[in-house]
């Protein structure tokens, strides 16, 4: 495998891993404000008011347990299970398991189909198998700096960094508010809990332009990449419980790698979550592996796990 191909595949898998179970494809703003342009009050629909309450309550909850499933065409099928906190930057641990697709084959070559992903505000870490550690000087943990991912991924990498550092489950609620296309589907039971079901469609490129702090050049490049990946819309369904907390999210979008579908469940809001950087002596940096040529051949795909809410675009990996 050529080094450029290996790097793209490695970054793609890194993006998929970083976003597992995390509601990372959200906006940093809620779309329409509470005031009109002239400073006067504007009418807020009952649906918007309910979603804003859910966004605020979910944000204040600070932590939750997460279960997710994701599939992207023939590329991958995976699950994620763990807990995350977002009160002071994204932190937490998820167990990620590839259950099908090309990525599962690559992980088998790396000695396992399951791995631990550990999230910290500036980077995330992937714990690999003993077999894989034979190719990294005996070190089991690979560190992915968000700054390095931004450099390697260009516009999509910068957007990934922006979303990861501002990602909480309530971001998906903000997405629907920003889309301007939301409807109340009805009342349903999810895992034995009464919920209200909302659905909407987000135009991905438009959302990116108003939901991140990227420069105009970066946004233009990102829109081009999204277009090349065949991504135009993202359909989102949310289920909100009677405490105004998000308990389930489902997404569907078409990508160049096939149809993406993902579902995430959130429970046990307020659960205690702790995450620390792995021992330095058992950790190697992803950027150093690339420089040393450590990411080659079949081993490239074995470095990390998968997401419940990300969209891989154009090989380099783009989160929506």
C-alpha cells in the first residue's frame, strides 16, 4: 500500500473511531436566535421551544452512558458502548467493536475486532492488541492529537477538530433547530421510557457553514469534499424523554462509501466518568507512526475503531 493511501486510510479510520457514540455531528449554535434583527421578540414554535428545553437540559446533565451502532455501506459495521462526560471538554471511554465490513477484516489482521477508545479534550487514544503492538515498539496505545488530525485532514480535519472539541449529545438537538425543517412525529416508548419523537433533514454543507469557526477557505474546501463524497443531506430523528433529555438519536445519509446509518442511546445522565491519558511508556503518537512508516499495508486499518455518529467522506474522513 502506498504511503499516501495508507495515510488516508489511517485518517479515515481515526475519524470513525473518534466519533463513535459521540453526538459529534452537531452545530455550535441553535440557528435562529431569541431576538429579531431589530431587537424585538420573535415567535417561537412549540416544537422549537421543546427542543430548546431538551438542548439545555441535556447540556447541563454533563455526562451519560452511551450505546451505539453504525454501518457505512460495505466499509464497516460497528458498535460502541461506554460513558462520556462533556462538562469540561469531552472525556470518557468507549469499547468499540467492528462487526462487519472491510474495517472488521483489517482489525482481525491486527489481532482483534474490539478496542478501547479513550477521549480527552486535546486528543483521543486507541488501545490495540498485543499483535499490533509488535509493530509499534511494544506500545499498545496510539494517541491521536486533534491538532494533528486537523493538519492531516485539511478542511475536513479542521472541521473534525472543531466538532470534537465542541461535541455533546445536545448538539444533535441544535442541528435540528438550525435546519429549520423539524416535525413532531409522535409519542413513543424507548427502552421502557416515554418519549416524544422529532425528525428533520439537515443540509450538511449549509450546516457546516453556519455551525463552525472555520475560515472561508476551509469552508469552501469542506463543501467541495462533501460534494465529492456525495453527501447532501443528513436525516436525523431524536427521542426526548419527559425530563427533556435526549435518550435516542438516529441518523441516515448517503456517502461515497455507501449508505450510512447510525443509532445512539443515552442513559444514566449524571453518571460519574473519569478518563486519564494512558501511561506514556505504553503510548505512541499517530503522527510519529506516519513519519516512521509504521502505518503500512494491512496494519494501517487496525489502528482504531468506529463511530456512531460520523460520516466518512472521500477517504480522508469527514464528520457531518
